[in-house]
C-alpha cells in the first residue's frame, strides 16, 4: 500500500517526493514578501518526522552550510519517514548579518509566539505550527555568539532517556545537560513532547569546516539511529567516547585590558589552572585568568580587548575526570578519520 502524502500548510507532498515549500512570514517595508523555505523529503516507507533547522540566530551560518550539504546527500533517496529542513528560520537576521530580528529581538526568546504579536512572536508561531507541531524529533543548529567560538557540542535535557539516546547517537565531542531558557525553541517544543538536540559549534559569521563536518555527520548519525537512513556497512575508524557534562560555567576577565589565551578548545583543565591572561597596559602587568572548575573548555572569546567581568572561557564539568584523561584530547575529534566519513560517501556532497 502506497504511503499517504505529507501535508505542510496547504501543500501535499507525495511519497518519494522532495518539495520546497515557501511559507509566507511578513513582508519587508517595501512589501517584498519574506518567506520561510522548508524542504520536505517524504520517504516511500514509514518512519518518524525529523526537522533540522538553522539560523534561528541570523548570523550563525555554520548550520546553513550543514543543511546545504545535507540537502545534497545521495542517500536521501532511500529515506524512511519524513525530513523537514529549514535553512533559515530567521531570514531577516541572515539578510542583515545579525543575530537579531529588525526590531532587535532575539527570536530564540520569542517562543512559543503568537499570530498577532511582534515580528518575532509571529515568526516563532509560524515555525512551531508548520514545522515543530508535525515533527517527532528535532535538531536545531547553532554557533557561538559574536567573537566567541564553541567546541562542537550537543546541549539537551539529558535526564530525558529518549533525548539522551539521541544525543549519544549524534556523537559530538561533548554533550551537556542544560537548563531550558524561557522563550527558547527548546522550551516551546517541550510542550509538544518533541525531543530536540541543540548543536553548538564554531563562531558567528564564520564557516568552520571541522564544526560543519562534525555537525553534518551528527545529523546523519541521528537519522540512522532513528531508522531513517540505512546503517553504514563500511568499516569505520575507532570512535571516541562522547564526554558527558552536567553543568558549565563561564570564567570571566578579572580586570580590563588585553586578553590572550594559553589554552584551547577541548583542553582538559584543573581547578586553579591558568587559562589565559589579561594585560593591563597602564601598569604593564599581567593578571591570570584561572579556571574555577575542573573540566573541558567548550567555548572561548576571540575578542582581544576585554572589560572586567567579560566572559572569556567556558568550562564544562565532567562526572569523572579520570575517564576524560583516558579518552584523550577532544581535538582528535576534528580529524576526518574520526568522523566515520568515507571518501566515497562524503566527497560527493562536500562542495
């Protein structure tokens, strides 16, 4: 029996078809219509509905590139279930190279939104109604904010068994149990009972090849875990264990001056260990930035000029430091042969 069509808005997508559907949002001041484009891949066989979204913050471009490569993945023709791909949730911010909407609101604080609210509220409402409400699982792609870079990581509600399994399947270097922020997409989807993984990697307005490759492979890993894609049969390189963390904290500049780091992303650090220095040009002195936790550096600032109190290093604590040291440097995840990327599979959609 042929699978029933999938309906998004008022458009039907037949089994085995790929359709690009433009959902109207709000017109620009010149009355040019701005659209939220959704790619719908409706497999011939039954399976879950997964959404993959990027650019909720308009300046976070790594996710857009991950989606570009995903859309060209040759095995999508064997898809089970339905894949909904949204390259630009916030097209306004993307056009303006800005994290925010034109009214300076953060879209990821506007959920669940409203049909009659602000621009952000209406956009959030449309995304929830058209995409999230018809999905079983979601992956939302992000980067660090301006002048900050993040080690590839998954943020999720790890106390939820289903979400924890998905986070493990993604196989990012680190997965962190994080609180849900009011007004965020994750907060809104909790009401829809849709487990969502938040992938953070790289820096705003910059393409990071390692972050893109790890993110792309992570999406494919989740799809295979859900049974949406065939399992890999080729022999893969030895895989590293994902580090599980249950809290994180930003280390802040102890004074104002010129910030420079001596530790990098993925480094394991002890409590009290020096991570960097802030140079005070007035009296020609260096003040050390010391870690207040034992754990792994998952984020850092690239801004040389620092004010006292600026967040400069993000450290995630781990449950067993001995296990982390046995696993080795998280930097090794960035090697291509650790991603399970077969040349015959990957090179077809690299460019």
